[in-house]
């Protein structure tokens, strides 16, 4: 599998919502190796390092938990 970084704009604005997001990923998406949300950024940039995570699956999972994300970009990590 190819290791990649997925970048999203998110609706996460609080530490509590960020912790909730991290729990959702830990429970439902073990293929996510690391994730961060930049609460200081006006777009609350959400970054995910993964091998094999589907962008659509991730977006749908988060929407079910009232977290809106907009896919911005994907980078392959060597």
C-alpha cells in the first residue's frame, strides 16, 4: 500500500470536538496511522496519515457524527 497524507478543511472548532474526532478514527478506522486538527487555523485543517484509507469512507463516517470535512489535497509519502 502507498502511504499518503490527506488534507481536509473541517468544522472542528473546539478541543472537545477534536478529541471526539480522534476517538472516532481510533475506533472505526484503524488504517489511519496519525491525524491532527489545527484549531489555530481558520479552516481547522485536518490532516490524516494513512495507508489505504478511502476519502469517501472517511468523509461519510465523520458526517454521520456531525463533523463536516471538505477534501482539499492528497500527498504521497516516500
